[in-house]
């Protein structure tokens, strides 16, 4: 009896494990899924490099200093089938995220997404697409709404100078 119960638990674990992985998929998984495609460019700036950069740039805002890492996927060289697959996966995985900004202007589409964790936001994702390119950027870190606004304001001020 004890042996059959153990066998049943092992069987149930093996049956449920792949389903749990599929349900737990998030935008983080999209980087792993597409980074090895030959036509897709992938860049990862790890935590250590971001930490070093914080000491080199006195002009960074406190919000920028809270960025722990960065990942970028670029599809400018990807063919239509890879782009379509990415679009499909992005739509599936981004549905659980809160959209902070969405803009669509003459075929240019930009969305800023995050997960709300109480009064803080965990990771920022920027999706930008036009007829020639798709880019997905992930900023790792935990930010308040005020820090996100300050970061956007700092970047706006830099662009105007």
C-alpha cells in the first residue's frame, strides 16, 4: 500500500510538472526562448556591469541607479515567421502585465509594461515595434511610481539638451 502511494505521487508529480512550467511562463521566458535564434540579436548587461556603471556616471538619477540589469532582444534581421512567432508569444505572456504606457503612431507601437507588487513595480519591459523592427528591453529592478516618473523626466531632459 505504501509503495503504491509513493508511485502515485511520483506519477502525479511527473504529470503536473510540465503544466506548472507552462502556466508559470512570463515575459522573462521570452528572452530565453528567442535569444539563440540566429536572426535575433540578444544583449544582456549583468548586475555587476550595471553596478560598475553606477559609479562612473554622476548624472544618473536615483531611479536609474536602481536598475540591476538589462536585457535586449532585437528582431531587425529576423524574417516574418520569427517575428510572427515572437508577436504571438509576446501577446500571450504580456497579458498578465500592467501597461504603464501605450502609444501607437503611424505604425510605430510602444508599450511599457510591469508587474505591480503592492506600491512598487518589479522590472520594466519596453516593447517597440514598427514595420522594420521589433525590440524588447527588460530593466531588472524594483521601482516606485515616482522613480519611474523621475527616470522618464531625466531622459526627456537629456533629449532636450
